[in-house]
C-alpha cells in the first residue's frame, strides 16, 4: 500500500516537473520571438531615420517666399495665435535641420519675430542680398551715381516710389495716392525705426538695392522704362505697380548663387511662391510649389499646388514631399 502511494506521489511530481519544463521552454521561445521582432523593427526604423536625417541635412535646400502681407501677419502674431495653422515656429522645428532660406522684400524687414523662427539664412531684395548664419554672402547696392539718376528720373516721370535698402526703407514726404501709400502706412506702423521719410533735398546718395514704383494718373512710365530697360529688371505686379531691381538679380539668381556656393545639386532645390515676382524662382528651382492662394500666372510653371497659406499650406507641401 505504501509502495503504491509512493509511486503515485513520484508520478505527480514528474508531471509537475514536466509542466514546469514546458512553461520554461515556452517563455524562452516567446522571448526569442520578441527579441527578433524588436531587432527587426529597430533595424528598419534606424535606417529610415538615418535616411530622413541624411535627406534633411544634405539633400534639400528649401526656399520659401515671404511677402509684405505675410510679414504683417507674423509681426502681429496672427499666425502664431491660430492653433490650426502649422506655418509657424513649431512647424519649422518639426521640419528639422533643413538648410532653408527665406525670401524677403528687403533685409530691413527681417524683424525679431521672423529671425526667431530659426531660418539658416535670407535671400532679400529679389536676390540682391544674401545672408547665411549672420554672414553676408552677397550684396548688390546701386552705386550712388546710378541711384541718384534713378531717383531723379522717377520724379521726372511722376511715379510714386519706395526705395528698399539693407537697413531701411525710404519714402518721400509727399502724400501717396497709389498702392505704395498702403506700404508706407504699413511700414510706419510695423517698423517705424527703419522707415525713413525723405525731403526733396535729402533724396541723394541713398543706399538701396531695389525699389518699387507705381503709376498714377499723371505718370510717364515709358520715360522711365525706356531709359533704364537695359540696366534694370521690371516685374509687373499689376495695378500699375512694378518691382524693380538690377537686371542680373532675381530670386532665381539667389538660389543659383547658393547652389554654387554650397555645391548643392540643382534637382535638390525646392521653391515655394505665390505671385508674379516668384516666376523666375519657381521656373528655375528643381521642384516648385505654388500656394493655394497663388496668382494664376504662376500655376503653369509649378510642380505642385498646396493649400492656402492660412490653411497650413507649407505644412501640407512638406507632407506631400515626405519631408515631415
């Protein structure tokens, strides 16, 4: 009787030991499978991240245009207050270390709000001034002799004007009746310390890189255009407004300069714009994007049309290109 009881106890212990051994083997197998899954996931993820960072660090030059209206929005912080809008500093940090550039009407308009966004550099005045990490790479200011002749002829032709320099913008002390008068009010409101009002006797030897003129009812645009058409490039912005710069400068020339300076492959440049003064840039860039609110004349030359600037346009463009 005792032998039978002893045999039953030993049999029960063998079964328990077998279950423990099976459980141990099962746990080991599960851990091995999980290890393989984790290893494969990390390998795939690390390659993907490396490819993305290599793309962001080396392969892309991102050029976005910033117009007077957008500068106003930034300076009044309306873009930053709109949580639904990702075209702001948080979005730019999300993009990561893309060597990016920002086009501005003139460097004098680069206020602290814009500099705080962390752009690598700025191409200003339709390619007349290029700054990279606070280093001046290119600057082209009208010689005083030519500049004085330009101002004198503008006044002879009875055109309204704004002169745009690296530090300041300049207006006359007369009453403006064209669209430039709106710019004057805006500049005096947003950047009064850099908005210089010139009396007639002060309109000589002014350091400016580009300028805008606007046709009024008594203006003689042809007088001015015929005299300087070999030296200056004219961009028709509509409603009698012209943007004028040295004939060899444009937003495209700014990109070309940086391609040569940094050894960037042309196909790795991206440009975003929305108006007629972006045509040269959009036609030249390796890949071009139009904002959803763009002028119709630029649409035939772009590769992609994103949403409106206030509808996360830049964000959606970067998503489309898989940069974020």
